[in-house]
C-alpha cells in the first residue's frame, strides 16, 4: 500500500500515539493480519522495525512504499472497514473473509512517522497493538 502526503515532515513520537488499524480476524484467537500485506499482529508484541525512505516528488509531496499504515481516527478506520467489507456498493470478495475488525494500536514513543492529514493516516517505523 502506498502512502502519499503533502506533509513532508518526518515526526518523532515524544510519547505513545494511539491510532487505529483495520485488520482481518483469523481462526486463531488473539492473532490478526493486515488487510493489504497480510502482516501478522499479536497483542503486546512490537512489530519488526522498518526504515522509512520517502520519495520526494517535484510537487512537494512524498510517497512512501514501506512502513506500518494506521489511521488517526477511529472514524476513518470505520470508513476503510466498510469499503473492505463490501458495503457502500463495493463488491464483496473472498479476500474480505474472515471479517475485519478495528483495533487500537500504538506508535511507540521514539518512533519516526509521517502524517497524511487529508486521508487521516499515519505511516510509521514501529507499531503494536494496544
């Protein structure tokens, strides 16, 4: 999934930042997968560190291909969940099974991250389930 933002500032989390992510439920309790890249998430376990290398465009925006994507608000996560689950006229696919769920995550203190204020999205080097 590609992150694009006109805010080219790289921020450093001075405290834990609460964010939201749409994940797939699995057949195993307390284990989830990302809906786009199938990354596994386990409660309390910090994901492997990813170095973010933004690509600066001539229009003063950035594109980031790597990193952990999450949403600033629960409302925005709900909007993404609706689209992925096949609501609002979008067709359901086999890929949307098992059902999705919105979880609270934390961008841990000391993590570098970027913000897309338009899509209300973060991309960060570290992430864990709250």
